[in-house]
């Protein structure tokens, strides 16, 4: 080690200013090749590898990451004497212990683990089994825990209303429109014609799109879960009134087999059939609620289902291998809060049977009408729509591309319907999603007729369904979701005051918590690292020393408005600089996490550093937050990651800010009201838009580039938006390929091998898909 603890002990506060300079080792070896030939994955082979930071640099920057959390406000409230603090409010005893643990780690386990990590990455790179040094470990962080994915893992989106006001209010019409666009997107991915993501002309990693369609999280009784992808998936599963149906959507070559009208007729037939079963009966057979169980319990129940009959095994295979799940909810959200909660975990609605001799309630809410192991497109009775997605293989950036493309395709289709009578056969608006259509209903209508899936469930599984529902209901009752729609100002106002909107919003959440509880707490923001091969996210921790000073200055009655504003500016600048470092692979948390995991992988006892108070406090994330902005979205959110935390998804609009806030047993609404007042008070310090003079040269804002016709302006989750004036775009694909194709970095499945996604061939044949299940006769009339 080249750094010493006595140096860090005297300079930890000052080093928080200097910690934004780092040196990394760079892995420049080329990526492996998997034989892909289309444009979608063409940029994969040229992507740089995620660098492994030096051990000394990461450990030198760690004190700055935790110093704000080691404050006197965290001392026990039992009336005992507290440890002395320095002028910044940092608990000097805890900081000394932190520095001692760093020194011990550098002198003992650290160098060996760093060497092992570098060698592990080198070997994985050379044999093509590893995309990055943290890929296996980060995948395990999602797949290994036994906890339920509901409210703990799966995020949600609520879409804006559709462009066609008539369709957007009709459930089946809205569902058919979104489903058709999603099927076209699946076709373009299968044929690798989807335009790849890019930022400033440079490609972003598209590997996660391989697990977007046909993917399923599969529970295991003994090992960690797996994510299996059916590369030959051609069908869609529909969930309605806790019953499952499916229909063929693609031809085997990826050509689209149904159009929007075909899907509408299919959904009308399914709706009519599903309504024949009383809700008190369907709730007793709500197989999907088993996906809300802890994973080992769900695996055990699944084994019972499969072992009961070959029929059950085939039916489950059809569900697992579907492109996605289309969920039809028989409910209308009463307000925006319930709309968000419905997409997060479904609704809770107990009813009693009309039987005086039976006082046992049954669950009539939508919480059982789900399949959380897959991508779900959810449509409510009033046409309100959203998605809930399984998070282990894809991040919000990938899911956002999915929803923005299908929503924009709906907009283009509506524009085409308006202009087609004027311009006849001329297409004034070219289709957004390029996919070939050959309607099976014109040739072989039976191929796309909907079929109902039934299961032969033993009593032990029926009992488990009931217990899964009661357990989920407990979680829902203990949870709270509240939406704050702030309309006082938004991105434009913040940018004109020369601050990053994302950094500004991040500080607003920390300040609101500090005003309510008087504590600086760990706050997490994921930062996209898709500029690297198989990159996912790095962590940005908002509770920096500068953020803590800002919060304390704000509540200081002697502080002037000028001092508060200056503290805000310094804190936002520091946060923005940290975002830049994280997005360029220079963060510290994924590195530390990988070092901890490489020890476990090699049977080395976990070093004491990872059980230190500083490391523990940093990773107890009270405020888990994420930014996702796009005109197609109305809301975005997720549950808290710790029992005493908040999960906060936010959207930064030009003239407003939206927060979806969830918690368990906490004052969610009160926190939201405090946050609203905080935004109002912060806004009072800034200059109104009409009085701010902006010089683009002084602000160094890049000129906006004109997006190509096939592009969609997208402000992605884990935004690159350092200053708030620029957003990522989906760039046009370059046709000048050098012949290289994309890698996957996957291995065949095996408990001892890492395979982020298993490409599992379905055991269901094409002929089985045509004949399995009970055929439902499609409707041919749609009553408005």
C-alpha cells in the first residue's frame, strides 16, 4: 500500500474534495464473439471492459463516502454520553475506527483479494465466460436471496394515457394496441433489426435485451434462482381473473402473426371466457400468487405442480417460455396513488361469499392476478396501463426503452390513422418499429386462436396458494405508496439556475428526511454503466459531506439565504462530479462488493472491514432512489430495500417533478408533504425564470443534436444528465459494419458455473402449442 492511515486520518475531510480524481486499471482486451449478424448487437464487440479500480484508490476514497454517516446524530438516544465530534459533526471515534479498518484491510486481506479479482476477470475475459469483474456477483445479489421479489425487487412503470382518447379508455383496445407494439418489438429483436442504444454517438451495451422477451426467473430449491430465456418464444400469455390463456403471436422465423384487430378479438374472447368463473372460485386457483412467495417455498410448490402430471409440466413450460405476460385487471384505480400501488403489488380487496355459513373472506383484489417472474404488461379496466418487470436480468434503462418504444409506436400508429385518409397510400409517418406482418388469421385462423391453460393442482398446492395470498396481503397492508406531483417548477427552472436537476432532486430528498428526522442517512442512486461491455450500474451515494453541510446549513437559523444557496450549489456540483465518475467506471462500491464476493468464492473468511460500522451503515440504504424520465411515463417506482427505508422513483419533467414513494410502517404521506415543502422552500432561493440570464458559452452546455427520424428522445434511468441540459438518445444504427458481431459471455447452465442468462430450449413443440389447452372462440364484434 502506498497510502498510510495517519495521512488519511488528518486529511479525510479535505480528501472528500480530492476524492473525485482516481486512477484505474483498464482492461482493453476485445470481447468475445457469439455470431450475431444484425444491427442490434453490432456494437458489442467494440465496447470497452469495465475497469477494475486500484485497491489503494478505492480505500482512499472510502472515508469521504461515509464521513457524513458517521455523525453525532447517529449516536444512541439512551441518554448516555456521546462520542466527541469534529467541526463537521463527524463522530471522531467512529471515523478513527473506520480508518483503522481500512488500514488493516490494506495490510492484510486487501492486496490478495485485489490480485485474485484481477486474475478472475482476466481468465473470464479470455475464455469468454465473464462480461465484467462484477457481473457474476451482481447477478447473484439478485438471484441468491430467498426473499419475495414483490416490493423487494420488481420495479414498475405507469404509462401516460394513449394518444387515441377512445382507445386509451377502453381496456381491450388499449391492451391490444400495447400488445401489438410489444410483439413487433420482440420481432425486431429476434431478427436483430432493433436500433441499438447509443450516447453521444457511442454504442451502449445491448446485452440485457437478450433477456427482455421469453425470459423467466426460475426458482430453485437448493441453489440460487436462474434466469432462463426461450430463444424460440413465439406466444403471449394473458392473465385475466386469475386464469391463464395464451395465443400465438409470431411465426417461427420472427414474423408477426397477428395485427392489432386480431389481438383485440382474442382479448374480447378471453374476457368473455374469464368472466364465466366467479372470483371466489378463481382466487382459490390463483397460481400466479405463488410467484410472490419466498423463492425456496415457491420452488417447492413448483416441484409439486410439475411432479403431479406431465400436463402441469407442459403448462408451466408454456408460461415460462412466453414472450411476456399481458395482465387484464378488473379494477379501476380510484386515484394516482392506487394506480401506482396496483402496478407495484396489486390491490387488496377482501370479500365474503354470499353464504351465512361461511364467514371466511376471499381475495378479490388484483394482487393475485400476476406472474412476477416475467415481464408483465398490465392494463386496468379504465385503460390505464403500466408494467412490472423482473429485475435480475434487466435494469430500468432496458425496461424504459421497451415502454418508450411501444408507447411511441402507438403514437405513430395514431398519427398514421389520422393522415391516411388525406395522403392515401403515402406514409407520412414511417413505422417506428420495423417488423414484417403476415396475418395467420387470413390463412390459418386456428393457429392464433386463444387457448386456456388449466392445471391439475393437488391439495397441498391449493393450500399453498391460499397461504401465499394471506402472506402477500399482510405485506400489502403493511406497505404504503404515495405519489407526489410537484408542479411548482421542474428541469427548465433548475437548469436556468445553473444546477443539475438530478443532483438538485437528490438533495431535496435528503433534506426532506433531515428536516423530518434530524439525521443524515444513506441514500443510493444507481448510475448507468452501459457504456461498458455487460455494464449495469454503479452506486452514487448522495449523503456526501457537502450534502450534510447543506442540510445543516438549511436548518441553521443564523444562516443567510445566500449561504444556504451557496451550500446547495456546492453540494449539487459535488454530486454531479460523483455521477460522472460512477458512469465512467470509477465508482468504489461495485469494486468493494466484488472484493467481498471474491473472498467468499474462494473460501476466504469475510474480512473484518466488511463488517465494520462504516461499511454496514453505508449499505443500510434508508433512501433508495432512482431517476427515470420519459414523456411516455406517468410514474415510476419500487419498494424500499430495507424495512425502515423508503423506495423513491422520480421523474424530472420540464415544468414539474414526480415522486412515487413507498415504505413499510413509515409515514410515507408525511415524508411526501415534507418533501413538497422542501421543494417550495428551495425554489424560493433561486431566481425566477424570467429574471435569469443564461449564457450557453459560460454554462458549457453542448448544442442539442437533431435526432434522426427513427430516434426517440429518452432521459434514461440512471441518467447521464450531469447538468440537466442534455439527454440520452437512441441513435441510428450505422450500416458501415466491420463484420464483427456481438458477444454474450455466457456459459451453459451449471450450479458451479456462472451463466447470467440460460438460453434454454423449450420442451413444448409447435404442434403442442397449437393443440394444448382448451380452445377459446374469438369474438368478432367489439361493442363500444
